[in-house]
C-alpha cells in the first residue's frame, strides 16, 4: 500500500493538554497490585432517569462496603505525606471488587510529588478499571505539593468523588501588589512566606515545593482590582509589559518583601493593583478522567491546580454538582487554577453542570469540544488513512467502531460518515486506520476527520461565572443537544463563545441544536475586545468559527442557536457577534443599559452578522439602551428578519 505524504505547516504553541491520562499502572509502592475489580452486568444497576447517571448514593448493588482511610494508618492534620496510604486503600478496594465508599475524616491531608521532580507531572492516586466507588472526603482539605495530579481515573464505571477541597501549599502562581510605578520601573510587594523567591545576579527566581521557576513568558500576568477582586477593567493578559518582559529583566530588592523590576512599562496601573505572575500553564490537572463511564463530582472546591481543574477525555456521562473553582480568600488570593477550570474533550452521553461556581482561574471556566485531526496520507483504495494530530495525539481521539466525519478544510463541511474497522498502526502523533468503505474522491490530504461517535449532549444550569477569571465563561462546540439556562455570567471576556476551528486549537463540534435561555448576563466583557477581536471575545455572546464566508451563498458552519428570555445588563453596545450560523434566533430578551464601566468595545453595533442565514431578531425589550442596530456581511436581505423595537 502506498500512502501519499502531505504535511501542513506545524502550529507553534503549547498543546492544549499538558497531561493526558496515561497507561494505568500503580505508582511504585511495595506489595501493591491493582486488579480490574470487575463486576458482572447483573451487579451494575443503571439509572433509569435517562441521563445515564446513577443516583449519588446508589452503588449498583444493595450494599456498599465502607472503608476508612484511617484503616491504612492515615490521620488528618499530621503533615505526613498521605500518598502511600491512599494508594494502599485504592489497591485494597480494587482487589475486593466490591462497591465501596472510601471515607476520609475532616481535616488536612498532604500529597507530595516525588522530591525534585518538576519536569513532568506525577499522580497521587490512579484509579484503574474500578466500578461503583465513592471517594468521600468528608469535608477534608487535600493539599498538593509540587507538580501533581491528585486523582487520575481511567476506565472506571460509576465513580463518585465528593466532599473535599483541593489546594496547593505553594501555588504555581505568585501574587504581588503594586506599591509604586513609574517610567521604566515597578515596585511589587510579595509576601515571601507565601511566595518564596530569591534574587541572583539581578534576576528573580521563585521557589516552590521542589521547583525553581521564573515568570513564564508564555503565560500571563493578570491584574486584579484590589477592592472587587475582579480582573481589572480592560487589562487582559499583559497589563504591564508585553510577554512579561518586565518580570524577566533586572530586579532589585528595595525593602523587605518588596522588589523593584526595571524595564519597559507599557501601562501605568493604579497603586494597589494585585498582579498574578504565572510560573507555567498546563503543568498538571488536579483531576483527570479517561475512558470513564457515569462519573459524578459533587461538592468539590478547587482552590488551585497547576493546570486545569478537571480534564476529561473520551468519557461517557459526567455530572458535576456544586463543583467550584474559586480563590482561597483565607490565603488572601485573587487567583484559583492556572488554566481552565473544566475541559472535556471527545466525550459523549450527557454532560451536566448544576450549581457550580467559577472564579479566579487562569483561562476559561468550561470548554467542551471534539478534535479535528489532519489527514496526512490516503491509500490508493481510499480506505486507509494516516492521521496526524496538530494539537492532540490521534490515537487518543479514535478507536475501532467509531464513526468519523470527513471534513473539508476549506468549507469545514462534514461529509458522509464512515466507520473505523481496524487500527492498522500507531507511531508518535500518527495513527493509521482502516474504514468500512472508501472515501469520496474529492477528499484529500490536508483535510480533516472528526469523531462522530463521541459528541455529548450538554446541560448547564444554576451556575455562576465570575469576573475574576481570565478570559471567557464557557466554550461550547457539540452537535448534540445543548442547553444553557438559569445561570449568571459576570465574565471579563465574552460570556459564551461558540467556535470550531481548523487553524489553531483544532477544536471541533459544529453546533446543531443549542438553546440559551433564562440567564442573567451582567456587564460581561469588561476586559474583552477593544482592539478589533484579539481579546477575549467581541460581544456578550460570540459565535466565531474559523470558517469565513466570502459570498451571499457561502454555507453555514453552526445551525439552530436560540437565544431567548435572557436578561442582559450591559455597559457597552455589542450583544451578538455571529459568523456562519443558520437559524439563529435572538428573541424575547430584556436588554438594560448600565453605566458601570466605560464603553470600549471595538464592535459598535448591537448585532454583527457575517454569512448567517435565517436570522430572527424579534420581541426584545430595550431599557435605556439606545436604538439597537444590525450590520450584516455576505448576507441577502431575506436572510434576516428584524423586528425593530
């Protein structure tokens, strides 16, 4: 078989996932062997509610064993490393193969990465092939030390994690306060006890549990208002110095716990402004889930993580209830996780968020998407493909039996689906697959494939998205049924971003049925786009796939997005920015003008529509908001029905 070779230019940048769920092996611990712990189908009682989730206190059998972590020699508040005891407990539960509750007592438990290990993430507890397990923290405080993932679950079924908080003794972010600022220098007060540092030959080094790092030039230096704790209006990623150059230059200690940085100051922020200095981005998620089914996370506070809070890959059925990222105010912090609070890739079934809160994280609160994988080779018979991930390993996305959509790179249109019948081979980022029937003749190298079997339905309700988190509220791309209702958005960037791109992140999932209703959008976009779209979104709701229409007959990418019965309080003009959407509705919403922030958005129209079809704007009520207006591109008059209020 001859496979042609065609490689697109590589995308420069850090991959979205810093730590994938790996091979399920027990970390070194003498005498422990984790078994599959499998139950028969008859022992596993499925929830009949229709969402694929079990009730929180049901185990799939009549009786759950209760195992206490104290039985493995671990008590709270001792300061000892709890990692070994947790691993022994998990191993014992795995050997028993019985539905189990593992209980902690209330108090503090410390988990340490191996001493001196900072080049890769370690895992405190791997949960492999376990079924009907509840890990109940009982109000415990789990404290991480070093580059660490607390729980990495793989191929688990009916897993519940609940009732604990998670923080790091020394976060991978340093918080500072501006005490003086002038041309070419800034003085920052840094609590050395909480955020240790040393100065060597005029350069500053920040110290952690087994690590020494500078300010990461690829990360951020988020500025916070000291009174509200929100991201400071209009500041975005590098408020003082582009690419954090100031913080990597000459340094001098001018007073105890006060450091003077010398260099170019791009913007003079107010004295008292708090600054978060990042020491990396995707270093380690707090919790990872891989190929799990029916997973519940409940009543969990994530005060910090060295990367994302929770990352899930190819999971089926996820329920998160009262899971929050928020700054640890007891430590005087403005920040929480380093990256996204929640990030779910190529999942299916129902993903539900209920009563969650998000604030202070270093990226979006929630991102749910599939993956576009590039075709690097096609066999002569057009049944074998060599796939190569630009941002993501192809073998993590596809499996035997999965249906795929061929996707043309120019139109990003889905072709007729095919089924994967065989994995021919794997090598690095590449995966060679065989299909049940040949691809159409127009499909070529450089096009993409998308997994049609792993696309979730989504319900997000009773959640709050705060203004202290960097970037956007939620990013959603899925062709499943998507509902966003009864939430409150107070985001520094756009509240809801609906993308899909084959240019940079390669996140797939063109929308086919999305409803956004009964939400409160409160002054969203306070640090978003006043520079033409390179910020954190163009409007309260932004729909911006990478596909760009070029005529009045261009196809759409997203379809059937209904935005209705929401209350929108806004200090600025843009309400909707939409590109390549079919059957878009914005109806029966209440828009209230505020004067809480200065108007600054680059978009000056209420609605900016590019290449959209069958748009309806009607029945909206405007209170104090100047006459709404619409600007269209690549659209015919019949594409828009606009009832002017």
